């Protein structure tokens, strides 16, 4: 964690640091368990930019600017204390592995995840919040309860399915598109194939004859020796 904070302080950008270690994680040079504290330390190191900028403020604005910089710093510290000290709370490691396996199977899943989590979902929450706290509570409470129920059932299905009813031990009772990405994968694959240009066909290669396909009495052209040469001369 100290290494991540120090390297981020040197480059003054957590995005640069995390983007640099991401290919190393993919190559297996750095494990996800080791990259997790590096990323958390990077979140601490990125707060130094705001602290340095606050220290350069005029004297009459120094107090307010430094307070905002410290808010950024303690916010990241609180996140680390919440998601790192106790091993069972390191959920981002398991989530990263699940998302990585899903993306390796469906390459379009990464784009869908970014659009939903960073564009559609924030826009939806912002739009509902503009309608007032009553609408926020009315929509958020059922959605939160459904999310907790799904997470609880998934945990019980993987660890103790006998405590669930027989029909709830798997999600097969739901329509396939609600518990599998294969229908969406077929739809996206069909759409992308329709939009893609057909690759030019290369001319067919001449047939190759291997040594084992030749008759036993037929010598190989490359291994055949001239009649006037003997083995010693060769």
C-alpha cells in the first residue's frame, strides 16, 4: 500500500499507476491479491495532488481549500478501513475475479458493464433523485430488497443449497435471459457479424504431400542421392 501511494505521488496520477499495473495483472506478473493494496495505496497517493494545490492557495482561502483536501484524504482512508483490514470484507477481490472470468468468456461484457455502471445507472439515480426523496425511497427500497435477496440466495446456492427450497436451489425456473448471458451473446454476435465486413478470401494453397503419404518404394525427392554418389561422399 505504501508502494502504491509513493508511486502515485511520483507520477501524480492514480489512473496512470493503475493502468500500468493492469497489463501486469493480466500477464500474471502481479496477482490480484497483491494488486488490491497497491490500488488502495494509489487512492491515498492521489490525494496529495489536492493537498499540494490547497497549500498553494491564498492565505484567506487556505483554510477552506485545505479542509476540502483533507475531506478527500479521509474519505479514501475510510474506504480502506472499510474494505481491507478484515479479510472477509475484501469483496472487491472476488468481484474482480468474477468480472474477469465473465469478460474472458464474453468480450462485450466489459463495454456493457461500463455503460451500465458509469452511465445508465448514475443517470437513472440522478433522475429519480430530482423527483424528490419520496420517489427515491419508493424506487430504491424494492430494488435494494431484491438485490439483497438475490445475493443471499446466490450465497446459499453455492455454500448450503439444502437450506433452500428445491425450486430455489437453481435459477432454472426463470427465463433463460434472466440468469444467463448466452441469449444476449447470440444477439450481439449476430449483430456484429452483420455489420462487419467480410474478410477477403486468400487463394487456396497447393496440396502438400507428406513423406508418410508416399509409397514405400518411392524415395523422397529431397533425400534421394545421385547414382554416382555414395554414402561416404554424402
